[in-house]
């Protein structure tokens, strides 16, 4: 019930004595609340640092996996390219759409001048090696003899000299190409 200049409040039961906190008690509660808050903040910071470290570790592992994947993919592409080149070369050789003369000239260029040599060629390639036979008479060149050798693959040659052997093989050339591509990375 409210009267004009006074306020009356009716309570369902009598009030127990309540003491108002003094300044010392209030400071203690405030200090405790701050400590609890600081502890919670420190705990959350520790969790965040732990999560950040886990993310950094996951990122590093992902980067390593990505690098390994790219390296393996590059190697697989290189191998596939070499296999494709090998098949194309073999088809060209089988169809006799290859020239033996440049192969022989390149192999002969790897031996010293004025050195006698025996050039081993597949019997089918020897018949096609007319230009190289004419080049054997070059001034200052040693004697070059051509020999049909069924052990030498089509499109390949083997040059023997008194100082060693020079082999010009498809696999050797493909290996050199693969090595050059690998080293250029």
C-alpha cells in the first residue's frame, strides 16, 4: 500500500540481521575475483598457445606432404614422358622413318681425330648408312670400318676404338634427357 508521503513494504517473514560488508571484506572479494579471472584468462591463453602450436605443426606436416607429392608427381610425369618418347622412337624405327647417319656422325664425333674405329650397326641400319660411309674418307680422319651386328639395336650404334667404346643407344639418350630434365629443376 502506498500513501502519499511514505512507502510501506510488507514482508512475508521477518528479516534476519544482515551486516553490510566493510571495506576490507569488499577488497578481499574483489581481489579473489580478479585472481580467478586472471587464472581463467591464463588457462585460456595456454589453450590458445597449445592450439596455435598444433596448427603450426599441422601446417608444417601439410607442407612436407605437399612437397613430397609434387616431387613424386614430377618424377612420375618425367617417367611417363620418357616412356612416351621411347614408344614414339620405337615406332619410328620400326617404320624405318629414322636416319642412322646423324646417329653415327654424333658417335664418331666423340672419338679423337685420326683414330681408327669400327662402327657396329644393326644389319638393317647398315644398308641405310650411306652418308656416314662417304664421310669416313674425310681428310685427317682415321680409318672407319662399318660392321653389321645383329646385337646392336635399330637406331643405335657402337663405335669401337683402340682406346675404348662409344655407345649411342636409345636408352642412353633417353637417360641423358631424363638426367638433364631432373638437373634443371
